[in-house]
C-alpha cells in the first residue's frame, strides 16, 4: 500500500514523496520505509530521532523537513485504527486501491470490490460477491444474503440452498437499507450504471439491465429479468419469473404480474398498458 492510498482512505493530505511502505510501527521501532504516527507536540522529537521517513500526523503540528507526512484532521490514533481495519479487509479480499470501505461494514470471504467504490457504515456483504468500479453502496444495505427460496412438499417447508452470489457492475448505486439476495442457480446481476433507491428488495437470480432506475420501496421477486434503460417507480411490486423488456416503465404502486415486451409503459393493479389503464379509470368517474 502506498502513502497516497493511505491518504485517500484517511481523507488526509500527503506532503512529500508517494512511496510504498512496508509495515506500520511505533516511532521508536519503525524502520526507514515503515509507516509510523505522531500523537501530539510532545512526540515531535521522535520524528527527528526515528529512522522512519513516513508519518501520520495532525495538521496542527509543525513538521520537520526531510520526511513524508500524511496530514489528517482527526487524532492520528483514531486514523490508525481506521487504517488497520481497512488493511484487514484488504488482506482477505480482492479490494482494489482507492475503494473506500467503512470500518463498520462487514465484508465476507472472497469478495471483489473495484477501485473508487464506496461501502458505507453498517453495510453487510456476504461471501463471493463481485462489485465493480465506482460503485456506491449506502448505509445498511445487505448484499448477497441467501435467497428466499422455499417450497411446501408433503406438509413440510423445503429450502433450496443456492450456489449463486451477486454481481454488481460498474457505477451502480444501491440505496440505504436495500437488499440484493444471492442467486439460487446463478448470480443475481445488477447492470452497469443502474441506480437503486432506499428500501428496495431485489430477489434471487434477478437480472437488471444497465442504465435502469429503481425507486424506493420496490420489490422484484426471484428469477425476473428487467431490460436496459428501465424505470420502476415507487412501491411497485414485480412477480417472479417474468421477462420485462428494454425501456420498460412501471408507474408507481403498480403490481406487475406478467411479462411485457420492449418499450412497455404499464400501470395499475394488475399492471396493464398505461393508456388503457387511464381510459379504464376515466370511465369510472
């Protein structure tokens, strides 16, 4: 990890040369290419006496020349705690540089997160999830939990344990407290540049095409495929195993219970062609 990457994680400012450091250590034990920290004015003398060249410091300190500094706004000890948590996550997953991951997020095993992605507080990402670049996952979202797939057989409830996970492509946004379930037979896929609002439920094995918008409180049941450039307005419910074409639009509060071709605009309960639905409603009044 480089000093520039550490500066990015800590929202600090790098003063000096951007080098790759070996490890983190206290000033008295740190070697030349390690990274250390200075807590306060009383510790400033340690900078000169230490052979270490790289320090995390407070912006309020007067800094001797000839060293590299990551200048932070918070207490350097608090920043060090954040950095250690981030390094633990990086060690067990393939997380590329400049991904910002809250230390309060829970990351499973074999997770891939692309560069410049943001994972906020209290997000939980289950094992084997793949997240692209420039993705934003907001507080409380849950990605990759086991899919809800149960069947009644001989008066007993049978649960299918899935083998799939979740694939989130580049530039996707997933709102606070939304949930994307892992696939049962394959991966649940959120297409590139799709934006999902808060409090949405994306069921197992769902495929959402690129450049789509899913507004708040939408639920999409398992195995359904939604085409590219689609818009699902607030509080829409979509049944399982449907095929909805490209440029599909479902107006607010609709209940989509059957498949529709490309360029369909639907509304109502159950959802039907929007113009037909408006005519039907107008005849009632």
